[in-house]
């Protein structure tokens, strides 16, 4: 069971790292400096980016299942 727990932790960490990268880009595009944000504000931005990533993963998963079943979404 530890093996699956390790995989789950690595999966979450990869998504967290990607969310942090996207949050940094988002902050740069706002023309604000990273130091202008409090820890809570930064955490909120990162959590929003994590939710977007999880949502995209779920959406792509559904599309993959439909493709395997031969159900066209765009046709």
C-alpha cells in the first residue's frame, strides 16, 4: 500500500509545482511584485490554479473515455 501512497504523493506534488508555476505567471501578468502578496493571498492563487489543473485533468479523462467508447463529441 505504501507504493500507491508514494505515487499519490508524487502526483499531488507535480500538480502543486505546476500550479505554483502558473500562479507566478499570473502574478507577473498582473504587473504586481511577488513580495506585494501575503502568504494567504499566494496560497489562494495557487489553490485556484490547482483547481483549474484538476478540472482540466477530469475533463480530458471524460473525453478519453468517450473516445475509447467511440462516442464522438464534435461530430
